[in-house]
C-alpha cells in the first residue's frame, strides 16, 4: 500500500514553465508595469508545484486569489474552504426559484459535512496545487503535512490524499449511517443528502464519536467521498466500484467535420487505481443538459439536480458531445439602398473611445460597416473605414513608452495580456478579456478579408496571436498563457470574472459578446487559411451556442423552473441564474445584454423563432410597449422572427432615434431589410463551408448564402441536397423556390 501511495503522490497534471512571450515584426508590447493602473495582486495562493502559466477566469479561480476560497461549484457539489477544512454541500436538493431566477447555492453557516483534521491550530490558507481541463487539486496544510483534495466539474467524487495528518469527517449532528463495512460507509446528512465514504482495503473506520468519522491508525493515505444520487445499497456498490480510480487528469479535444458542419468534442479522464485489485478504466461523471442532449454515449439511470437542470450520471473514461455549427457571415449579403450617407458618417467619425472595451465596441461597428459598404458597392467608403481600423489597431499594437499611450502589457505574474487603458476590471481583476479582445478580432478579420496583404508573418500576425492566446490559447505547451483562459470546456461556456470571488461563484453576463469573440476567431482563421484557429473558433462558438440555448434561453423549456417570469436569464453564475445585470434593471438591458452586438455571427439568435417572439414580446411589455433604450438592438432581434413588424416599428421611431453605442443606423437598416427579403434562419440546413447560412422567406423561398474568400471557386453542398459553385471574393446566393 505504501508503494501505491508514493506513486499517487508523484502524479501531477502537465503544467508548463512560464516564459515571457516574444514578438517579431512590427508589433510591440510592454513588460513594464504601467503607472497609475491597478494590477492583479502579487500574491498567488498556490504551492510550488503549480508552475507555468496561471489559469484565471475559471470556476475555481478564487482559490488563487484568496487565503481561503469563495464558494466553488463543481456541480453537482458545492464547496468552500475555511480554517476548519473543506465544507461540502449538495445544493441540488434545495434548489429554489423566484420570479427573477433560480438559486442552488452554498449555505453560509451550514453544510452536509466538513473534511478537516483534529489539529492544535486551524488551517491558515488553501492553496491550488494542480489542475487539468476541468479538475483542480487544492491543498490545506504545508508541504510535508497536508490534506490534498482533487475534484472537478461533473464529478460526484472528492479524492483526498493526506500526509502526516489524520483526517476527520465532521458533521453538525450525527449522520444517519445506513450502511457500514470496514472500508465503506453509506450515510445521510442532517440536510437530507446521501454520501458514500471509501477507503482502500486494509484500512478500517474508527467507531463514530462526537459527530466525527475517522480512520484507525492512519495519518497518511487516501480517502474518497462521493455524493450519492440515492439512498440504497446498489448505488453504494456502484460508487464503491469506481471510488478508488482517482482522476489525475482531464482533457478535452475537438474536431470539426466540415461536410456535416458539426464539432465533436471528446472529454477524457486519466485515472490511477489506489487499490491493486482495481482496474482504473472507469470513473463516474455527471453530464450537464447541454452535454447529454447532444451525446450518444449512454448514461446510467441515476440523476442529480443542479442549478443548470438535470445532470445524468455516466460510467466510463470518456464521452463525446456533438455540437451543431450553424455557420457565420461577415455581414448579411444583400445590397440595401440609401445607406451611403450613414456609412460615410461612420467613416468620417474619428472620435473613437479610449479603453479596451469601448475601443473594441467602436472597432466592431467599423468592421460591420466596412462589410456593409463592400456589399452595398461603396468601395471607397469601405476602404476609408478599413484605414481607420488599421490606424487604431496599429496604435494599440505599438508600445511607445509614453504617458497616455494605448498598448498591451504582459503581466508575467498572472500570465496575461492587459490592454492599457483597461476598463471594467480588465487589469486589476483580469475580467472580460474575451469581451474586449473579441471586438478587436472581428475588426482584424474584416481587414484580412479584403486586404490580406496587411497581415504578413513578420508584421502584425505575432501580436494578433497574443490576443488570441490570452483569451483562448489551445496549445497546452504554450509557456506564456494558460489553456483556454476564458472558456470552461466542461460547463460549455465562458466565465467573465478573472477571480471568481463571489458567494455564487464565477459568472457571465453577455454570452453574445463571447459569441462575438468566437465569430472573430472563425472569420480570421478562415480568411488567413489557418484551420487551427478557425476550428478553435468553431468549437468555442458551437459549444457556447449549446450552453446559451440551454441555460440563458432554455429553448427546450426544461432547465428553468416555471416560477421564473422571464423567458431568458441575463446572468449565469456557478450557484444561480438570474434576470439581472451588473449595470441596469431595465428590461431592454436584461434581455439585450445577451443579444448585442448585432453582426454576421449573430444569426444563431434566430434559430428558434418562436422563442425570439416570446423573449422579445415579454421584454417589450416590461418596457411599457415602447423601446426607451437599445431600440436598434431589440428591433434587430425582433427581425429574426418577424422582419416586417420590425421594419414597421423601426420607421415609427423616426430618424432622431438614439441608438445603443454598440450599434449604428446603417447596420440596423441593413440587417432588418436583409431579413425582410431573406426570411428566417433555417437551423436544420447546414453547409460544407463555414461562412454560410440558409434562410426561408414567408413565401417559402429558400436562400442559401455563402461567402468564399481566396481566389478559387468551390462547390457548396447543403444538407437539403442543394449544391452549386460559389465564386471567390464575394457572396453567392442560391435561391430555391
């Protein structure tokens, strides 16, 4: 047994040694801390074992930022570290809803149990020790005397390694022990939740005293705790079969199938058996709704409740999820008359914002306006707009070491690229980088679509790669940035907060700005013929789309409790989902924050037209029947269901309408008029080319739309049997009556 313990202690997840990124070409960044800018704290709560790029913006990030963690939500469990140990709770059984949302959080003063120890002095801090794609290992104690916990998304298990500390499982009141053998206990806490406790053969439990469970004569060893979905011996036996296969690594991979327009994501577990008689070939994991609905891997007849809905238990060492990719466009394809003056006004506007977010918003508007100007045969205006984009990008991409300089700074301590000036905590808390930089990427994609000569290997490409790597590095060997910083591969969506120091865990408000970023990746990768970048964007876009439709929109009406009044939620947290925003209680903000910005990658919002109508009508009613804010956003959204009504409403507001700063008149008119002609998006028709979409008008006309870059024509094949030759450098539209 001792040899097995030593082997397990030696196992570590693969983390690379940190290194500063270096640049070739014209771009430059700063490595010097900017003056008068609050940066992340110097101290990172981690052991010496955690080397290489520091992950942030994860569900467990608060461990790195706090002496003890904020609440953690590795669903179906909820956890929290404090000086007494690891507090463990199952919130699913007590999930409740209000009109504003659903809550399944961590109690402040109670829990199911605490995994701690009988020490003279309490623990002083919790430290991150190791991590993989959706698991983390956290340590209480010191290098030679510790409790070390491994846990992760979907897992009902908590694996404990302990060295020179005798662990104690502590309860508020004595639990109901309904099964006990020398190395297995089945119990029910005073909260009514069921657990299994498992220790390797050769160990035995002490007699339960003072509401504590301990192990006989053991100060070093292994223990597994499991949340049980039901109270019965067959379930306990099932979990005992898997309990000693400790997960030591988790990994996601993806593959884009161009012919089927799908992405297959593979989720795999690496395990080590801590019992010689066990074969470490399977673990138990619970799949979220966005996973089990899109997976052919069979699940067991065991369920958990969580804040996202029903989680289904699976036994195995891997599973696959098939995500639909609906395609994206640079903009909508049809020419619309009388937009020249609006486009010229955009081109002549030199008043761009200062910080990374609002500069990004302005760049997003310019990118969309450039594509519309090209589509509307105004090449001079389009060129002027692109000149403005390039000038702004090149300003940000060049560090001049002077006061007021717009640039990017690499924080070596936290392995992140920070835009200066920052906004909304993007520097101090590493918040929202995918929101901010996503707009930059869409603008970059527009330049490379028309002017590929701007992007040469030794010019701007290296610094653009840094922007991509900061928010979505896909290379685990990268020594400067963590793997997929903003995106959570098991939860299926991104997180906005860099630190996650909230009682409800991490959060994300604007899922649509995530999709804006991934649209930028897809277009950029396609236009420079880099399939790795393109397919990364397609994976992120497709999986986040599935999560949006399940958790923000609940298009299948299965995950949101009936008591919630709004069709959509504005914010998803680790421990709740709410129809609230950080910045406003106005209904147009609470709905519109998951719609803006409107661009050629926004068509996914119309995949379920009936939901669009329900969501739009509810919000308009909350606003008293008239849009007093963000009218262009909300009318663009309405057009995905009923473009004729949207246009009528648009005209009723008149030309003096005050628009959201993230949109323009030209974009709104072009969008609504295109949808008037093309009709609704057709989610069940796909194409073998990623820059594509299909629409159906009210008269039944099907319009297949593709944009082909490059210089060679290509045969386009759609899943409804239609095929045609597309010409390069422009939109090709095939109508089928």
